[in-house]
């Protein structure tokens, strides 16, 4: 998933309105922020394999450190404790931890059985939503629309820039998603990884957008 993770971040603002959208987005994306770094240094492996699933040409051969059930739970706990340590905001800490773990849950739904349970364990799981393009588009786009709608019901722009900046971000995420869905396969694994590294900018962008808005 891509905008499914963004959808969780937008929706989570409803539960934790004091928590920055940037923090929520960073939490929901955390596994995918770590993954490209591990690919670049050769710790985890991905291949370009058109037809691997109907929706994506990527074959995730080895990623037990960034995307296993065990490490996802561990990162969720660490993120929640770190947020609580800085802010002493208990509700926000629970939501941050939930956003981190939601990433594995959504990937479990969308991936074919390639999701590891823990480093060193060969069993892999996945429900395979990506085997159907129409089903994937329906689920993710509805999630994204719902998440953004909840965010707009939770916050209001403090001036015109607060409205415009939000819809520029939403539009950018939508264009990137549709480009990934209907565009050609990426040219190389390195290109995939560097684009993933560039996605570190999204939580900072989301945080800036959130500062242009006020919790209702």
C-alpha cells in the first residue's frame, strides 16, 4: 500500500488532534522509510518482476528487518515510548504506536504471501489484495478519501494557505499513487530505493501543512 498508509495518518488526527500530522505520517510510513535505506546498503532485497502481482511489478524477496511482524511490533513500541517521552501525551503515544503497526497490517492485506513474521523465520504471509487491480484501487482510494475527509473534519485552515497547502499535498499523493499504479516498471532497484529515501520529505511536508491548520 501507499496512500493506504497516508490514509491512516490523516484519519489518526481525529483520534489525536494534538499530534502533528507530520508525526502521524512518519509513524504510518516508518517501515517504508527504513526499507529503502536497508535496500541501498544491501541488507534487504527487492527485484523488479513484472507480473509478480497484478498491481505492482516488485518482488520483495527479503525484508525481515523492516517489514516483519516482530520488528513492526518492536518499532511501534519504541515509537510510542519515544513520543510519550518527548510530549508526555499518552493518547498521542498510543496513536503513534498504532500508526506504526498499522503499516504491517495493511501490507499483510495487500501483499502476496511474502510478509515475514520475524527475522530467521521462513514462514511468510499475505492476503494478496494486489492480485486484483480493481480491488486494490477501490480499497486504497476509499481509504484515502475517508482519511482526508476525517482530517478536514478535525482541523480547519487558519488562513487561505492552510486550505491550499492541504489540497496540494493530497493532489501530489494522488498523482504519485496513480503514476505507480499505471506507469511503467521502475528502471532499477536503485531508483526505487532512492525514491523511497526521498519520501522522508513527506512527513516534514505534512507537518508544515498541519501547522497551517487548527484543530476544531
